C-alpha cells in the first residue's frame, strides 16, 4: 500500500528511468553513381518515434571520412565526383544511436 519497495534491478532509487534508444534509418538517392561524373545526392535521416518514422533534424551523417550535420528538415544534399569504383559506406548518428550502414555503389562508365 505504501508504494515503496526495492527498485527494479539495475536502477538506483530516485534515478530517472533509462531512455530507450530510438531506431535510426538512413535513405540515399540515387543509390549508385558513375566514376568521373558529378552526382547530386539526397540523404534522409529518420528516427522511429511514437507516430512512426519521422525526420531526424540535426543528425550527423558520416561519409568518405567527413561528418556533416543534417539540416532542420532532416535532409542532406551534396554533390560528389568519385575517382574510383567500388562501395562507399554512409552511416547516420542521432542522439548517440547509429544507423545501419548504407552502401553507395560507384560503377565504371
């Protein structure tokens, strides 16, 4: 009746409940590019919240050794020319949670 008792395992009394990590999703268009040609990419970072997938403003996207912040709309646009074919990896981070890697394929002409 008093509501006391011992806290759940792993929690200290008076501490806020642990935050659950939100799944992060990364989408890239186009999914491939051609060596030597400039290609404009659109990257969307989304996080799964109570009402489903929503854009993740101010998320970070790591690509080709650089980290860039996404705008307030959750969208990043950039242009890149690749000098060699092969896979390139993109990964997003939002509030400490990393998205699965997305592979961008670069092909020969």
